[in-house]
C-alpha cells in the first residue's frame, strides 16, 4: 500500500499542481485498521509516502510530544483531529473544544 500511496502522490502532483494527498493514522504498516491517535513507527511508512497526515481525535498530550520526534522537519504536515462531540478520552470537546487548541489536555 505505501507504494501505491507514493505513486498516487506523484501522479497527483503531476496532474494537479498544488494538490495534496493526506493519510489518516488508522491504517498500520501491516494493512490492518488500528487507530493510533498519533504518527508513530506503525504508520510512519504512509506519512513518508504522501504530503500530510491526519491523526485520530483520541490523542493526549503525550501523543503530541512523541509526534514531534516522528515528524522531524515535517511537523507542519501533521494535522491533529479534534472531537467536538467529546466521545471517549479526548482533550476538550463540546463547549470546551478550545482546550485542545490550547494544549490543556491530559499528559
């Protein structure tokens, strides 16, 4: 799958200048669906094969800290999801969604 993603990214760049291919964190290198809530060694191969990366919304502050190392100089290519409905163990949500943006979550 990473080879296809790399091919898709290359083809998109040729056909659609400025186009971006983004990947979601839930598929791991084995091809299984396993939400990670972060960029890590299990899904990094996909990040390396496209333009950007979305995380699942169930992250905690520790996930963000680990992702800084994983993303390296491409930190601006990682997009962090926020669950405004506050399902599960999330930072903020509902009328406190701003807490996720302010980094007021569990560590």
